[in-house]
C-alpha cells in the first residue's frame, strides 16, 4: 500500500477534524478510521503538530530545512579544514 505524504496544513486539518469527532462522543479509533488514518499515526501527529497553527507549522518546517542545510555546511567546512591541516602538516 502506497504511503500518503500529508502537508502540515493537512495534518492540522485532520487533527482538528478528529477533535470535533471526539467532541461528538466518537472514540479515537472510530474517528481515525473515518478519516482513513491509523491510531498510531494520529498519536504521532498529535505529539508533533497538535498545538500548532498552520502558519507555525509552515515556519517550523522551514526552520528545520534551514537547520539541516546549515548542519551540512558546517560538516563540509569541518572536513575541508581537516584536509587543509593534513596537507599543511605533510608539506612542512
């Protein structure tokens, strides 16, 4: 079965829909089944994005991507620096 990738907006919308269904007295498993997701998926989404608004989720995703880019940049610079030191030590 193919995995569906949900956007942050879609996840927050699904969480809000489940909250409404729970408010109507529906059980979590039934609300999840109604939306076509599993209960562990709901739990993971709730832990990750439960208290966020759509704008906050978009900003968080952008910051995570920027953080990953900067980590790669630092790793590349550290590798370059260690190579330069090795070359300099070998030629002295």
